[in-house]
C-alpha cells in the first residue's frame, strides 16, 4: 500500500476569496468529476470583509445553502454530507506548524500566545522536538480571545505519546494543572456527548491529552501525515449498539480513531468524534453505538460520528 505525505491535513484551515474559512477534516483531496476537492467544514465567516465570526454546525450549513451552495458536498468515499473546496479556490492555507514557529519567534505576544509559549518551553525542556508540533483553533487564525484554549497538534506519533507522558509527569510535579470541576463541566457541555458527566470525566482523566497551563486549558491532538492511496467505498446498513473487547488500539488517538474488536462479523471501529479519541485500550470491554457500514468486499465496520453532532453515537468502557 503506497503512502504519500499530504499538503492538506486535518486541523489545517483553508480560506477562500469570499471570506470563508474551513477546517480541513480529511488528509489530502478527494477527486470529484476530475476536480480535486479538500474535504472540510466551515468554521469562520469574515463579516464586512474585516472580522472573523465563528459559526456553529447548523449556522454553517444554512449559510452555505443560502450564499455558497457550491461548497456543500456529498463524499461518496465517506458516504457523508460535509463541505469541500476546490483546490484552485483556496486563497490561503493556514498551517499549524508555521503558525507555532511564528509565535515562538516573536518578541511580543498576547496573554494567550505567552501561555502557549510557556507550555512549549516546558515540553522542550522535557526533551520534546517542537519542529513537529503546531497550533490550531482560533490561534491559528490569530483571532484568539483572552478566554481561548490552546490546541496543539502533533505530527509524529512517538512525540504525541511522549507529550502525553510529559503532561502526566508535569501534573504530578504541579507544573501543570489538572482540570477542575468547572473546566470539566464546560468541556462536557461543549461536547454534547451521550455519556453522563461522570462517565465523560472518568474516560478523559486517563488520556492525559488535556491539562491547564496557568489556568488555561490546552489539548493535545495527533494528525498522521501519511495518506493511504487505497480508498474503499462504504454504504450504511443502519444503527447498531454492541458490546465487545478491544484487540488493537495503536491508532486510537488518530483522526479518525481506529480500533480493532473481537466481534464475529465486525472487525473495525472508526470514530470521527474527538470525544472518543483514545477512549479505550487493548483488553477492555466496551459498548459502542454507531452506524454499521459495509464495504464492497463485504467487510463491515461500525462508525461513531456519522454526522458532525452524531447524537446517540458513543464508545464507553464497561469493563477494564
């Protein structure tokens, strides 16, 4: 299976001449009627040609339907409705690694950027290579507010897991803070997930992919730069809930997250919801609710996150 490094990666932003900024959701581009399109989702609209305004899922869909229906897209490969931008329509490509290096080199930073800088120094002093790290979210567009979180992106799997281990160690040394009750409640409210608050917190605490730097929440994300040249089309068979044991979790923190399970007819779980990234580990018994899909060769998988909000779709550990 041939692999190539994509120039368009999840967590990147792409901007169009109309003042629209989309978050990339899939490595590389999808070819549709001989046109290469980057799969993405609208996150910001530039108001009056000056200031970026963040839009929620339904707002984004409604705005494009009214003003720019050409960006609404059905992906045959993913069998999903999302957004897509022709490569020749991309006016600017915002890349997390470039933005982080820019902030690290600056002499003057705002409070959010300074907290990011201090966090990076902690990681660097613990032996982490910052050249394979980027920053996404509002900071990537330079539209952060004083209350903004820090969203770091890692492009090397080993470095990402090293960052998780460093985070756990620095929390233990009290150089980083654990999320408090209010932080967890706010994170839970943003997720709109099916789990209870207690279930959500239990799963999140053991991932060590989020903590506080000087009271500001930060997240660690992993993006694999490699694009697999093979693409398989799936069609949906319907909703399904099952219980099974996790047999492989090496790609559990990827986007999408991948898990292998010991089920008689389903071998793989694919998760597009960040909440359930790193949710379970090898040997644990889980309950999974999602959409069952079948490939052309007859193989089946269950997808968690079949839509952006994906109500009633989840992964939770029921036995360690």
